[in-house]
C-alpha cells in the first residue's frame, strides 16, 4: 500500500499537483486503516450499504467501490474484486457520468429511474451477496435478500420524491435532491467501511424516513407505478 501511495503522489507531482508531506501522510494512514480486513459487522455494513446505495446510484456504487479496491483503500471480498478491473471501472465510470447528468433533468430523471427499476434491485442484491461469496452461501443468500430489499426501498423512495418534485415548475428542488443523493452514496459507502455501527444507526434512520415519505407521498408513488406499467405495456404492444 505504501508503494502504491508513493507512486500516486509522484504521479500527481508530474502532472503539476503538489501536496505537502503532512497531507500525504494523513491520507496514507487513512487508506491503510481502510485496507484492514473487515470483521463480521463490517461485512454486514458493507453488504447493506451496497444494497441501499444501489437503489439510488448503481453505477456510482460500482465505480466508487471498485476504485477504492483498485487504489488499495479497501480490501474487497474475493467475489467483488471484479469491480476493480479496468474494464469494469471504465464502463461504470462512463455510465456514472451519463446518470449524473440525466438525473439532474426534470422528468428525464423519472424516465431514467423507470428504465432502471428492474436493474438496480437485482444488482443491489448481487453486490450484497458478493460480500460473502460462494464460500459462505448461507450468509450470501441472507445478504442478497437484505441488499435487494434495501435497494428496492431506496429506489421507491427516490422515485416517489422525484415524482413529487417534478410537479414543481422550477428545477432547483430537483437539482437539490439529485446532489443530495450523490452525496449520500459517497457518505454511505465511507461510513459503512469506516464506522459500521454508526452506519447501522444511520441506516435505521434512513429507513424510517423512507417509510414516512412513502406514506406521505403515496399518491405520487401510484403515479410512478402507473408510468412504469405504461412504459412496459407500450413496449409489449410494439413487440
């Protein structure tokens, strides 16, 4: 890890970006702590974080976790090491950029979410199950169920709040929600890998907020479900 970090710092210097010794040492120490082997609470927190965050930003999750693994900042479980492959990073990074801009445009964001409604949930389940892998099939199945449920909950909350925001004539509420989700994904992954117990508390609060929002904005949820159903019905008729 020290060699990797030294090479990275040298590369920054070559491109004209200079960081002082104290900053470099602080970041290196933080990265070293992140690479320590996760214990069971850490693994459970990572599985839950991958599942929940995938419901908001699947491609950001794949790129972020894969990048952390590639840089040596996070010791990925064996089944998830594929995320740090250059091709996977390139594909997820490209889709991350596409989604970043698509998610900022009113109504296009809801259409994008509708198209990904049947991608994010199984992907969240697979990522969560991959934390434990085939060596622990029982925990992998349990983590997959947990990840899929959390992903579906996050997705339903996102689509409902976006449907409500899109009824407003101004785009600023939509932009605010989108940037909030961007920050949440980064914060959730960081918190789960650094402070698993604190993440568990934060996740419980997030689920409570999600339930309240779904209850309050139920009519918008029904509108979203009708929109998704009409999209697939139209596709079936064309076929």
